[in-house]
């Protein structure tokens, strides 16, 4: 059974950094597009970034230049390095794996950017 487990969230001051990790299990994800989405309080879920099986990356305009997505297929893990965090980055961050109409989600990890 496919399972995605996020970790690394927490409370951080504005300007700080966090690194999120998502460990995927239950199958090989080498062909999957892996991504991070977030849902701010009271708002809809939105794309943060994704990385294809070839390593191509796409970012939301709001995080371009501050966040970096990467993956290690050997350990079925995708990362999101978040720098220069802002209060508006506060959200529950979800890991996603997508391939050929198969779409899997983690349960999320909370990132709270506050002084």
C-alpha cells in the first residue's frame, strides 16, 4: 500500500529555514512526479513545487528563489528546503506522488512562521 510520510515542520521565525522530508513507501516511486503542496489557514490547497522523474523542477511564483525541491530515488525521499521564510508561508505542507492517474498524498506537516 502506497504511503507518504512528511516530517520536518515546526515553528520558525521569519527569515529562518526549515527542511521538509517525505518518505514514500509501498512501491517504487522512480517514475512518479513528486511534489509539495500547502494549505494556509482558511485557504485552498496550492502547489508549492514539484520535481519530475528526470529531475526537472517547477515552483510557485511565491516561493521561487527561496525554496528548493530535490529527491533521492535510492531512498524514496523527496525534500523541500525552505529559506527566508515569511509569515505567509505558514501552512500545512503535503507531499504528493503522481504517475499515470495514480495520485497519493501524505497527511501533512505544519509549518508556522511567526515571531
